[in-house]
């Protein structure tokens, strides 16, 4: 073992790579869960609609005018530049209710109690309670609109659950990063222990700090790169298995954001490998001779 470590910058790497890969995989996995959760919440929000009920006395021309006014609102979601607004007639609403309750309201009320309505989708950035309240008030100020309504309780619960989930995931990632740095620092420090006398010998013959640090830093960067690459590859394998096993999971995968996540994991690995190696080697460069024993 001593012969193997006689060369400057040469020390056992497998334990470091395994430790860093495991930690980076946990970070990458948490990131994947966060991205998937965000896409899930986005899909749910995109299916939440605001219902706009019209005055009963409106003519077809007036209804079209109301629709055009709603379409110009900047909070209305568009698909291919077409505002996501659907007209729901009072007749179709009555038929649906009749199918559900199996009771003919005509015999009781003598007329259709429902109103014509527009159902519109809202842009994601407006799915906060304060914004939805403003939208409701704005729509109700449009001539011809009787009332605007949305699933308030459902929107509140979605926002609360999403915020809690993101907070938990961010906390886990931060704790993992702290644990990674402490773990890798100690692991590299132990790995460099066998090199401490070579480092001191190099100092005694006049080698500069950079000359001594360079091979260690290169090794640390390579360890971080291979650990990040391995962690990203493991995440891809886990992701593909999950997509095969869980129905419709693929529609929640934003592959552009996932690619950015893979690159970030590799960069974090390189950064941690370089910083931890630098800190550990710097410590040995500044250690007194009697403390090396």
C-alpha cells in the first residue's frame, strides 16, 4: 500500500467516489421528485376553471360580446393563441343535473333555473388566492356577467400542499448537501493521511503550494465528475423504471429541466470534489511537523 501511495496525488479513491455518488444520487432523486411534483401541480392547476355565469336576459350577440371582453383579459390562458374559454348552455347544465339527480325540475319550478355560462382556464401565475379574488371581482365588473366563481377550497388546498412539499424537499436537499460536504471532507482527509509526509518533503525541497495542490485538485475534480455522472446515470435508470411501472408518469417529465438537473448534479460533484480536496490539502500544507505524527 505504501508503494502505491508514494506518488504525489495518489491515494485510494473508491471510497470517496462511492460516498459522493450515493450522496449526489439522493440529491438528484430529491430534485427529480421536486420537478415531477411541480409538473403534477401544474397539470392539476391547468384543469381548474373559473365559471362565469351570465345574466338571463342576454341575447346571443351580447353573449358573444361578453366572451370577447373576457378573451382580452391577460389572466386567461391561451393554447396556440386561442383563449381557453368554453360556452356552457343552461340546457346542457340542466341535462347533466337531470342525469345525476334523476329528478325533473320542470315539474317543480316550471322553468330552467340554471344560467348560461363561460368556463375559462387561468394562467398558472394567477393561481394564488389573492390573484383569484381579484379575477373574480374583475369578471363580475363586466356588463352581462351575473357572477364568477371558482373552486376556492380546492385551489387553497393545492397551493398549501405544493408549498409544504417544496419546503420539505428544499430542506432535505440542503441537509444532504451539508452532510455531503462534511462526509467527503472527512473521507478525503483520511485518504490524504498517507500522503502527509510526501507533502512535507515537497515543501522542504522548495515546491510551491500550487505545485503540490495541483495533482490532488485534478484527482478531486475527476472524482467529483465521475461521481456526479454515475449519480445522474442511476437517476435516469430509476426514472425509466418508474415511467414503465407507473401509468401516465411520463407526461409529468419535463426532459429539458431533467437535463439541467443532470448537469447540475455533475457540477455539484465537481465543485464538492475540488473544494473538499483543496480544504484538506491546505490543512496538511499548514500543519506543523510534530502534528503530522
